């Protein structure tokens, strides 16, 4: 279970904002609701945080961390890593890493903003001591597949460098359905039905699946929160272990068998 993005970082990248907004609904409503849901279900998750957000939203980041959740790095200001040159990618990873370390948090994982990893990212992560990358190499599709019968779960890989890669699917991202894909499931009940169908199939093979949600997409909407809760409760009922990404890495040897 993973969550991406904090606060105004993406808007800073798009030059739509310059300073943090503590009154934004994802800060005042979204994250508190998500944290209460996870506490109620006794679930620990991974929150991928931009370095800029770690710098400016320290209280929120510390609350997430103190609740037992993993903090991973999500770039600096949500820049698109798929198009960065090597120097820029290294700078953003290095600065984001240092911002989290200044908060007393050592991130072991990374997810590229926008999802796509880029040419230079993984070697930089190895150089900076990261354990895993939860990005993918495929670009954002214009539409999502209506038939996922051939999908039986995500497959972890370990590169020769030692870096563990934890993949995911675009159709398991809340923003893709609610906001981005031309044929996304905009109705929360329909999306929860779809996600429940997918995890039932993955459960039959004792597989792994990664779910990605956002405080500003799901966390601020009661119907979407109810849909997420339904999905998580089903996963628990099916005996899934819902864990942070770093725990998946720790179990990688067992999963590979």
C-alpha cells in the first residue's frame, strides 16, 4: 500500500505556486483521514514524499513517520524523471535525500514522480545507497485496459547492481481512474469493484500487487475513501499482508521461491 505526493511540490514544478499551503485540503483533510483509516485497519504503508515537501511540511512528514509508516523519496518538486539528464537527476535525488535526512529520516526506496523511471535514475539510486525503486519503464497510457484477465500479480526483480525493483500497474493508481485516463473509472463504487476483482485474482496465486493512492485525489473525498476502505478490507479478508514496500524487499527471498 503506497501513497504519492505531498502538498504544493507539483505546483511548484509547474510554476503555479512557490510556497507551501498548510490550508490545502489534502493537508487539512486528506492525510489525516488516510492516517486514521490505516490506523483503524492496523495497516502500515509507504508514503513517497518529495524533498521540497519534506523541507516545508516537516510536521506532517514526522506525523506519518511516527505512526510507523515508511517514508520513501519522490524526487525534489515532482519533476518528470523520464526526461531528465544525468546531472539534473542526480541533483534532485541528492537534494531530496538530504532534505529527508535533515528530518531524521533515512529513505531506502524511491518512486519517480509521474511513475516513469528515466535513463539514469537507477544507477544514481545505487550510488546513493537506496535499496529499492518502485518506478516503471512504461509511460502513462491514454487509456487503461478494460480486460486484466491475464494479470496475476507484479513480479519483483533484482538488478545486477543489487537494486530491487518493485513494479506496479497504471490501472492500480487512483489518479489514473479519477482524473487522467480517458476511460478511467470515475465512479468510486465502480473502481472499488474493479480493484476488488483484480485482488481476488491475484490472491488465487498468492501474488503481489501494489496499490497507489493520493491524499489530494482519494483522501479528500468521502466516497473515494469508502471505496479504498472496502478494497483494503477485502484484501485483509483474503489474507493479504498489506505492508510497506521496504517489507516486501525484506521478504523478497521468500517471494522469489
